[in-house]
């Protein structure tokens, strides 16, 4: 079976729009030559639906939202999608793209979308496969590759997230845990590797057609070839009039839209002007991997490293004074042609009797301070790298004022680069969005060495 040809035929036949709602800016980490919109007002959705682009992203950054904000904004998004669809006569499918290590507002986001879109959704497909970041689902267990070892996701630091923690690595059990038992593990349908490797499209379709009333489907995948077989069967099932909602990582988007692989971007691709200026690296993520990457980055000569005392968030006057100190140093370095790296304190601030909501709001306040360092730049830098999901969203939207960006490709596996639009603060800037949980210890250093 020529699965690539068959899948491409189905994708070409699909006449609607694929709308990817991205809960942080890292979700474009497998695609290229695709547009990302950073707001969801009606004019934006009208523009996207009227364009020739079959696939586009909307950056919601909802992983930084409270549950209430998430619900409110997803209802607005659904309304704008429905209105744009009616105006253009184009149908659509929605992919809720979230973290490949299972963090985020699930099941809230997809449940709100199901209700607000007013569609009879037969099934919800969970597919956190993301090989570029070492995320695989095998035997329904979701794994995170750490070194040469595949570790069940619930045994990693990601599962201990203060806001989005979980205890189950088996995705069927994860669904039961996250839905509070509304959907039982034994009722979740599993698409197994044996069926995918055998290209048993009939059995996969039978499973897809068997779900109803928002039933859950878990997709196992170890390679993109596995996922291609599933996506082909999925298009056939949708051709039978079935409707699905998607909660996925970045791998599904690339496969469903038949997006090929592009070589990693180089300095010549990215640093097109301001070549005599320094670059700016902003590190907000507290992941252990990020801290290890920062230590490796410190081996490069010619970078100025500045620690931002983010713990001062508890003392407003001191926090403001610290922001001014760091900003002055950044401006001095970039104007002088020196690349500067600003990073928050490496230990998460823990408080007695803390709450998840308070921790999230505090995190957002720190991220807002970090983005202000880009917002208040006096000089256009040669490039900007932002490390961490919330940080990179705030830098792109709040600081750089990006409304519509072109995804140029990736600087390394799973690390997208946006080219800022003409409406942005620094048009044509190469903006590298580096997820907190992606890359080896040397990846950040290697990217910076290339850009410098």
C-alpha cells in the first residue's frame, strides 16, 4: 500500500480548513510555511477562512489561563470559527494542540469546543505522539525519552506540574483520571501498533466508526509511518460523515496535512539584518532540562549572562527596580553587538499554603516581566530566542506585537522559528521559540552558536 500517495489524495480531497488551536507557541514545531495568528477576533478568522491556506494556527496560549479564562476564550473562538465558516461555506475540523507531556486544560478545552461548536462530535482522538521531542505511545503507555531510556510520562517531572499534574501514563487511564471517571478506561478505544504496522485500514476504520457521543480514541505511534496509516483511515471515516475532535501534540498536525521535512534553518536563513547587533536570549522555563541547557550555553565565550531575580515578584517595588536594572544591561549589550542571555532564578518559588491558581498567576507575572525586556528594547536585535511556553508566547504577542507570523521552519528538532510580520515591533525578525521540555543538553548552545 502506497500510504503516502493515498494519504495525500485524501488530504487534497478534503475541502475544509484545519484549524489548530495552540495552547502555547511551540505547537508549530513540526511545520513550515504555515501562518500563525495570535488573536481570534472575527476579522482574523474571516481572513484565515478566506485565504488559500488549508491549515492555519491560532495561538491561544491557554496554558497560561485560569480554567475560567480558558472556557470564556474557547467559546469566543468557536463562535468566530462558526461565523467564518458560514460566510465562506467552508467546513472545518479543529485540533486542540497541546503539550506532548500531557499538561494543559484537558478535558476542559475540548469539552467547551464540542458544546460551543454545536456539532455532534462522534469521537475525541488523543494523540500526543511527537518523535522530535522523544514522545511515543506504545501499548497505550505514553513515554518521554530521557537520554536512551523511554520513561512513562507519569514518572517524569512534567507529571508533577503544579497546575496540570497527573498520575497515569496509560492514556486510557489518563482519560479516566482527567475526566473524573466520566469516561472509563475500559471504554476508551485503542488504535494499536499491530493494526497500524499491518496497514489494517478496515479494522482501524471499524474502530473509528464505532465511537459515538464524544467517545475517546487513543492512537499509538512510534514512527510517522504509523501515524500516516491512522490519518488515512481517519479521512476515510470522516468521508463517511463522522465528526471528530482532536487533542494532540505536534506530530498529528504534520501528518494530517501531509507536510514534508525541511532542513534546519541556518544563520544565513535567519539573521538578515541588524547583523552588527547582539542577540537576545530569554529563559523563563524552570524545567530541569532547561537549566541543564543554560549551563551548557554558559560555555560559549562572548555572551553576557544576567540573572533576573524573579523571586522579587513578592515585593513590587523591588521587582520593578530589578526589571530596570536588567533592561539597562540588555540595551547596553545589544547596542554594543554583544549577545545577552537573561534567565529567571532556577528554582521555582514555593510558598506555604499555596494554590494552583495563585502559582499560575505568579508565573504569569514573572513571564510578563521577562517579555517586557523584549518589549522595551531600544534597538532591533540580530535575533531573539525565548525559552519556555508561556515566556515565548508573551514575547511574541505582547512584546513583539505579532499578529500574524510565518513559520519558517525549525532551528533544530522541535524548535520552531517565526518570521515576524510587517505589523510587528521588529518586522522580519527571526524569533526562535524554544520549548522548555525539548532538545538535548547541547541543543540551545548549538542553536546560539549557529546564530552568532
